[in-house]
């Protein structure tokens, strides 16, 4: 089965990415895996998986998806999960403006582009105004 990986954290951009990834997974009949990566080894993996599971419940409660927690460099771990799961795509959320945050998100997407042959989609933050239930027509920009 095809798989879409979605990198998540608690940011509004990640919540948008999760809704976009859910819409794509539904449309493409793909499995969705939400991955939260902690950058400190001192943090426990169960906490990362719990964060991903909570975001799934908050944003897309009616969509079947898996939560996964990882520890390490965000780009490296997302690339590894995509490789392990034979993913067809990685979805990330855009960050709100701000020098350090936008730089970090751009760096992660750029590094992913170097670390994997899987396409990386960055969901625009402007979609944050969308309803929380996935609507593939709205994600594509309107009804068919």
C-alpha cells in the first residue's frame, strides 16, 4: 500500500500539513503516518508518539492514520521513516514568518530534498483557515 509521511509538531503549519496529507491520503488511497521528531536524546520516544497521536485526534479524528515518534535530527529521521515505509511523499507545514522559524523549516525541507528521493510537499500556512475535517475539494482549491 502507498504511504504518505507527515512531519508534525504543535505548530499551526504542522496542523495544516496534517489536514493536507489526510486529504491526499484519502484521495490516493494511501496510508498516512504522522511523525513527530524530538531533537534531544533525553526525551523519550513515547512522548513524541503521544504528541503525534494527539495531533491526529485533534485535526483528523475520522481518518485512519498512524502516529510515530522519533528522536534525532528532524530531516534525517523523516527521511529514514520515509525510506523504511517506502513512502511516496513527505508532507511538511510552512511556518509563520520569523527569521529563525522560517529558516529552520526551509532548512528541514532543503535537507530532506538532499536526503531522500521522495517528493517533499510544503503545505501553505494560508490553508489554516480551512475547516478541521479533511475536504479534498477544498484542498485542491474548490469543488470539481
